[in-house]
C-alpha cells in the first residue's frame, strides 16, 4: 500500500487506543464511585453498633425515683389504648437432675410516640441458686429504636430494672389510692409484708411520694429486723419490725405485699376499714397473696385486667365465683389519667400489680435516655 494507506491505518489504531483508554478510565471512575455505596450497604446490613450495659453500671445510674413519672405516663397511655402490650409469655423450667426449678417471663411493649420499644426476658424462682451463692433470678432488657427497628442497647439488669418499674407502679398506686397522710384518722403508716428486694424498692418509691411516712414491716422468713434497720438508715424514716403480720396490718393505712405467693398473707379481720393493699406477689396462675373475701369486698384496681384475670389476684376470685371481670373498679391507668377517681373517702382498696409491658417499655426508655445518649 501507499504511505497514505499506512497513515490511515495508524490513525485508526490510535483512535481505537484512545477510545479503549477512555473506556478504562470511565470504568475505573464508576467502580471507585460504586465502592462507597457497596460499603454503605454492608454497613446497613450490619446495623448500628449495640451498646451493652452491665449490672453495676445500671445499678449505680438508675433509681426508682427516675422511673415514676415515665411509668405513670405509660399507665395513662395504656388506659387510652396507646400502648401495644402483648400477653406475657411464661416458660416453666421443671426440676430435673440437670435443670430447674424456675420460671421465665417474657414481656414487652411500645408506648405510642416513644423513641424506643422494649422486650424483656426475666427469670425468677431459681431458689437453688441460693446454695450456689447466686441470686434466684436474672434478666435482660433489649431496647430497640422505634424509628429504624435496630437494637439500641442491651441491659444486663438481673431484674434490677424490673424491680424499679414495679416499685414505680407501687409509688403511683400510693399516690392515687392511699389515704392522704393528713386525712382524719390517718396515721401515715405504711406496712410491708415480705422484706426482700421488691419491698426495698417499694419503700424507696413510697419515700418519693410521701417523704415522712412511718414504716412497719414483717416477713415470714424473719428478715423484717434487718429490713427495718436498713431502711431506717437509708431513707431516714422510722421503720419498726412487728412481731406478727396481724399486728403490722392492724396498724397500717397502706400495706405493700410482696411475698412468693404460695399462701395468702393477710386476713380481712386484720385490716383498717380504709386500708389500701398494693400487692405485687402474684404474677403466675399458681400464686395468691390476698384472700378472695378481701378482694370481693374492696374497690379492686388492676394494672391490666387481661393479666390480673389470668395470673393475678383476680384469677383466684374469678375461680371461686366471688368476682367477675365486671367487678373490677378500674385499671390503674384510668385513675392516673383522671378517667375515674381514685380514693373516695374511707374505703378498702386493693391494687393488683402483675407487671405490664408498658412499664418495661417505660423503664427501658428511662435507662436508654440516661445511659445511652
């Protein structure tokens, strides 16, 4: 060929080379741009890092006083239908050579408008742990982000947060249902039947509501002497260990009961006509603290009727025919939000606290707000 032909071929090869080079550079830029997106998708699949809080951190950072306002708001919204609370799941660990005995509760809930929702696993009644030098139960709260659905934090609270939300409910019940300290005939005396961990948190809640109350206590295991000394020192209130449960009840305007629930712990003849009983020991179908004649003669208030009728004190009264669900005066949230009045004069009131997922959601939010930020 001629020189002109050779030159034309060279130009074609050079143009092809430039085109291929441009394509390669374009591909490189596209891959570089795509890399961050690939990493972002991988990060999204992994989710945000979950914060884990140990028992000591939780105990040193939270108190029952922190929980009362948020738990009361949760009760108000529960009564308005603004809390999603499924029925608790119960798992029985039967006693064998390799396990048990013990029980597990799984509860949870979401309070409408809250930034988080909570699921809790709590174990109780592992009484053989006492011989192992361990507490008879444990627990974990999982707090979830209500916007993204991702876990925010895991709280290894070993029932401490459960006790706080139970105590908060006890304080709220005292606020709305207890005979006012300055009412005619009032002694401003609060009694405690059973003197374990729940009794202590109930006493702290009572202190937050009524700073100057006088405490009485009795426990079937004899722990009331130690309880009285410890609570007097911690709260700055006078606590007296009583010789019998009857003596304690007959001198108390308000009575907190928190026993294992294997047998009833009060009798109608021991009670003042205006007594308020706030009971938290019955949370399973096998438990009962309050005799049904006391329940049926009282203004009965439930934390959640669908639970107390199945696992609370109301269950026993329904079983023997002395009450129906229609005999329930109110749920606690209805009183908190003003839908129904609380105490009206000198009347016998029983408030049945089985523990709700609304409370768990509330204390989960409190813990995350205080520790997770």
